[in-house]
C-alpha cells in the first residue's frame, strides 16, 4: 500500500498530536545563535563572514606566509639554481624532463619534474590543502555546515538540488575526488548527475585555487565570478532539461559544539595523507608526460590543429593547448604552466576558466567512472557542450567590453 | 543583565552605528565616491579588493545586526543578535591581524629568511582598518555575557529567575 506525501504528513501530525507534549522552553544563547544562523536575514550575512574568514586564513597562511614568505625563496633562490648547477648536460633530454628550462629563473618557468613538480606539490598545494581542510573540518565539527545546508536549500532547489548539495560543493573546493563520492548522499539520480556535472565543470579544487592565488592572483576574483555564474546558469538549465525528481529533505541540525582537537587532527591527517599519496605522484607524472609530449612534437601539432577553435572561438593563444592537456592530469599544474605564456589579462581569465571547465582531472574522472559509465558519458556530453558554449560566451563578453 | 541593561543597550547601539558607518564608508571609498579617509589610528580605504570590500560588507552587516538587537538587549534573543554582530566584527578583525602577522614574519626582500624584531613590530604600526579599531570595544559585549551568566545563576539560586525569555 502506498500513501501520498501529503497524507503521510497528516498521519505524522496526527501521531505527534497524540504522543508529543510540549512544555515551557527556556531559550539558550546557543539555541538563539543556532536559529539566527539558519534564518536568511541573519544567516546570509553570517555565511558571508564565515566564508570571509575561510578565504582570509587560506590566503594569509598558505599564500602570504608559507608559499610567498618561504617556499618561493627556498625553491627559486636555492633549489632551482642548485639543480641547474649539479644536473649534468643542460642540453639533454633528461635535463629537460627533470630540471626543465636551463635559463628559467623561477620554478614556475622551469617546468621540470624535480623543479616545478616539487615546488607545485610541496611549496604551493600542500600548504593550501592543509589550511583548506583545517578550516573545513572546523566548520564541519562545530555544526555550522548543516546550518549552511539549511540556508542554501531554497537557492539550491532552483538548480535541481537540495541544501545538502552544499557539502559536495564545498568539499569540491578542496578536492573533487571526495566531492564526487559525497554526491551519493543526494537522493535521486537527477540530483547526483547535476551535482557531479557541476562539480566537474565549475568547482575549482583547492590545489588549483592555491596555484591561482600564487601564479595569477589578479585574475582569481574574475575567474571565480565566471565559475559561479556558470554554476548557477547551467545548474538552472540542467535542472529543467534532466528528467527526474528533486524531493524535499529533512536536515538534522546539531547544536553548536567546540571542535575536538583529536578529531580535527585525525581528519586533517587523513585528508592530507590522501593528497600526498594520490595527488603528488600525479603532479610528477603530469610534468613528465607533458614534457615528453612537447619533446615528441605532439603538443605543437595539436596546437596547430586546435588553433582555429582556441584563437577564433575562445580568443586565447594556441599555446594554451599544452596546459589544457596537462589539466587532465593536474589542473594546478596547468595553471602554473599558463602563467608563463604571454597573454592579455582577459585572455588569462578565459584560459583559466577553460582549464577549470574543459575536463575533470584524471583522479576525478576515475571516480566518475566508478559512479557508472552511463552517467559518465552523459556528463562528458554535457561538459563538451558547456565548454564550447561558455568558452565562446566569455570571449563574446570580452569583445563587447572591449577587453578581449 | 538588568544591572547593565540601559548602559549596555546604549553601548551596543553606538557600536552598531559606528561599525555600520565604517563598513559603509569603506564601500563608498571603494566605489570611488570619496577619497580614502584617515582619522587618527583609523584608516578607511585599502588596496586589496577581498579584504577591503568583502570585509567592509561583513563589518557593516555586523553593525546592522548589533543595532537590530540593541533595543531589548536584556532578552536572550536580542542579545544573540548583538553577539552575532560582534562576532562578525571579530572575524574580520582577527583575520586582518592574522594577515598582518603572516605577512610580517618573512623578511620579504631582505636576504635573511625571517623578519627582524623591529621589522615585525613595525608592521603593526597604525593606521588600522575599522574592524581592528573596533575590536577592543566589542570585547565589552562578551563581558556583558559573563555578567548575564552570573546574574542568571544568582537568580536561579535564590529562585528569582525572571521571564523565560530573559537571562
């Protein structure tokens, strides 16, 4: 026997009336604060403040202190000159693969496995990931994340999702791999498909954000704005096109709690270990493969082939084909590579947006394969259409503004 | 809370007005309607879009929140609003100070890795953004919380707990 949702709620009300008795309740400060952070009028400014803290700590600690303050100096001032001095035969293939450009003055420019590879992994991305996951864990353990889910529920329903979709969305800002796994918490196939597609397209990972702040800091705001607009517009379109339901859910909001130090440390260690074991080898391998492709002339050939699409339709130099290939392995690596190509600021914004949306990195791709080949194929189809449309639109906006 | 009720309300109102005005002024300066302003140790203006505009917006909202709760601050719901507004100002102030600390630990262009003690301390010289100037004043709001807690306990012990909506 099946009953309609409205009949079910009537039954719930009926049972509640007979079994639940209510007494006087003395509101506590914690309870009041909890309520204020889920009401839109007070909750949205609070969310703005929390996100401000999130990104401010991220930029100050990972960017200004660790990367700019120490890592850039260590890698560019000591490590790179030392590698260039001790590695034999600067004209050889092995020098190109492992050390990179012999005339490079920074690790971004060198693009060798042991120069750029180590710098990107440990000098830029590791501190960024560490701070990101620390902040994320604090939000999660304090009880703020479920409140953010309640707050975002109405907005996310407009794009075919519900409030808890904010969890994979925020997780994706750290790494898209656990974010794809987190889409399993969504109720319907439609929701999971929309979230997975939007993750692959419009959510830049922490590694990419870290490298963007380091390599192309002036464009980060614009890139994020374009990605946010894309997230909302294409999410809205997908929710209209994809068949399926978007049911309401009940969210259990826990009281605010002080995060436990041991829990935070454990979560932080597990997530950082995941990065060290999964991402670092990909960065190294990515540089090696891209360098081999450069050496064999494949990237030059591909750049010539794709030049009409890149130059005419997207408005970016054909040299961006190389970074786009690298982006399949690691997006952070691709942004680092882009930063060394001479471009106008608007071309740089377009190129970084394209890096973000053109294809998920290989680790995310592998996770999407595990979620089902049909979903993956459909997501790839949507992805290809969105890249062509959105890439062209960004170029068109640039032409209209006179900056492209 | 009754012992500091009226005074606390006036204090929270004043703090809310100042926070809202400073936040709004910062946004107006960013929008190009005014030039940067410097009054004593307070500086309105900036260069970093993120800290300047987003941070100012948070401070302004914090001020509005304080104002909305200042009228009946002796009730827990209004006090919650004032406290939340205060926390928003704290967030901006503490992260601004953290940014200063993080930027002044490395030596920058100097040959050594770490900044000298004089260089480090010099980085904290005024002028300061509004949230940092407001920080010591907003701490008083937290003091009201402890004053309120003390009163509640005393009331409960003597059986004089007031309205359920009160501390």
